[in-house]
C-alpha cells in the first residue's frame, strides 16, 4: 500500500480529484468505482469545477457506485442515487446509462445483485475504485466479518451505521438493509484509492497501517492488492 498524508482535508481532496481526472486523461473510457459518504464530497466538488472548464470530461466514462440502500426510492434525499446526482452526475456530462448504482427498489434483490456483477464484468471490470473507510474498518457496506471473496450482496446494516445515517431519514424509518459490492468485487479493481479523513478515522487508520489482516477489519484486505493508495488527512 502506498500511503500519502496531507495537512488537511482540502489537500486530500485536491489529490483525490487529480488522481480521478488523470485516470480519465489516460483512458477516456475508464471504469470508475465510486463511493458516497462525507469524505469524497471535496473530491467531487473539485472534479465538478474542473470538468465545467473542460467540457466532455465524462463523455465516455463508466461508473459503478459501491452501494445503495434497500427500499429507498432513487429520488429520496437519503438515497445514494440522490447523493450522486447532487454531488456529481447533475454537473457533468456522463451519459445516464453509464452511471450505475445498485437498484435498491428491485423486486428481487438477489437478481439485482447478480445483474450488477454482470454489468461490472460487461464493462470490462473496474479500472479505478475510490473507497471511504468506516470507523470499524468497513469498505462500501462490507461490515466486519464479511468474507474476503464476497460478491455484490444484500447486507443487514448495523445499529451504529443506521444511527449514523438517521439524519437523512427523518420522514421514514432508517433503512435496515443495503446492496453492496462485495470485497471480492472491489479487490478485482485494477487500482484502488482509499480516502480517510478526521479524528473519527484515526484508530481505523492506525489499524490499517499495522498491516494486520483480519476479516474483522475489512479494509485490511487491501494489503493483498498490488495497486492501492491510501490518502490520509
Ligand atoms: C457509509 C458508506 C461507505 C463510507 C462510509 C464512511 O457506510 N456505505 O461507503 O465509506 O459510510 O462515510 P464517511 O465518509 O461519511 O465517513
């Protein structure tokens, strides 16, 4: 793992955005894995600012989001689909059919998970995937204990994750489940960039840095991957 440490969140976001934009520069058809959460917001802001200048940035780019809540409509303010529209997709020239997010409203979730895996494969696999880090070491919604070879699947959200997301669901029950790319799915991405910022992530970062590998600390699996950058602020 290659570690890069930044003085503050702004500098981390600048670096993350420049990695993303360079990937598009190298391959305009790149397939990106994209995260939600508060950590990538600064990266998206910078990408949007840059792409407004350089029209057609995302014309041939394909994206796959890491996860989505089950049972929350796309246009609900708490959905990850809504988050992506608000922070990225509404402001860039990506073709809507190239911006993939698991469908949390699918009548058969198992079928939806299999479809999502096939779609990633059909696009040629993930080229560059950005990840946030849960304070318990989770990546996407792969909570501690998730097998390292897992594929896209449905997860029951932990109480702490549901509490953390409660402010987005004032008008309805906080979702109990989500669809997430599996750890095996993420590991097949040719390159991975993990973003971690703030005091709340300090312990998880130190645990990751220790090199200990454990299914009880999902991010530790990244030690097996040949092309991982960890950006820390
Ligand atoms: C959620 C998301 C993860 C994200 C994590 C951390 O659990 N499913 O993909 O990495 O939150 O979020 P934040 O960046 O807000 O700390």
